[in-house]
C-alpha cells in the first residue's frame, strides 16, 4: 500500500470517489491516530491505494488539485 496525502477531507473524498468509479480500491488512513501524531491543526488526509494503482491515482489527484474550480 502507498499513501497519497490530500490537503483536506474534501479532496480525499473526491479522490476516493473518482478511484471507486474506476474500480480502484482505496481507504482513508486511520484519521484519529494520524491526527494525534501530526497535530490537531494539520488538515491533511491520507488516502491509501495498492502499489499497482499508485501512479494512476497520483495522476488523478494532481489533475484534480491543479484545475481551477471556477472561471
């Protein structure tokens, strides 16, 4: 398993939805324990994907966060 670090819950949820639609399994890393370890103010969320799906998932994520939301 590899980790993609999203900036917030919204990005993580959107990425998981896209991946699910493509038939790619993903999971949110244990939010409670990871938040405690990183600090409560850290808004990042970790999405776990299988090693074989990582490169494609990263492409999707970067395309998602680089596109402007409105024009």
